[in-house]
């Protein structure tokens, strides 16, 4: 089967079943956008790897949708938990303001200004004493991404601390 014919096949199949499958996906997700993402992921998985399997194709797609929704919930819940921990740590740091050193005051008050992604890396690196390899594994990102976020966070903190120190 050539690529043009395969594309027509999946488009026709999805045109026939897509709306019903989206309703199914919506029952297992928290928003319409999540349902769309889950449906896309499940349908691509089905079409590439499962459509030739014996059995009812609708059952295979519904199972893929359910699994994709569960995977999304797990990722979302893990991320929310990490963000809560980082926010709590950042709040504790922001509350720590030793009067003796204005640079430490500026650093503590600047940490919440970082993006969540940068703040996560800073907290894991400084307070968690983790390597970029360990941070990458913890956050499900590459060590290079962790190092990059660290670098951008340090640049941002340097600017913020300098600005607050000389205000």
C-alpha cells in the first residue's frame, strides 16, 4: 500500500469514528484540549502499530485512548506534585531574609520570579544537591536541558539580584 492510499485510509477511518472516539477520550480527561491530545496519541499508536491486529479495531482504539489518558494523568499529577514541592521550597526561601547580607535578601526574594522550570532545577541543584544527570531523571528531561535551565536561571538571578541590591 502506498503512502497516499494509507493516508486516505486513516483519514476516512478517522472521519467515520473520530467524533465518537473524542467523546470517549473526554470522559477520561480533564479538558477538551487533553481529550484532543489523548485521542491523537492513541489514534497514532493504533494506526501505526495495532490496526492490523486481530479483533475489533474499535476496542483496540478505546483501550489505547484509556491508556493514553492514564499516562497523561500520571504525567500531570507528577508534575503538579513537583511544582507544589518547589513552590513550598521557594516560599520558604523567600521568607528567609537575613538582614546582614542584602545580596542574600535579593536572592531569596528573586527566586519566585524564575519560571517554574528554572526554579525546579535551582531547588533540586542547590537544596537537593543533585547532579544535572539526577535532575534530568527526576524531571524527565535531558541532563543538557537541566544544565541549560540552570544556566538561564543563574543569569536571571544575577540580573534580579544586581537590580535589587542597587535599588
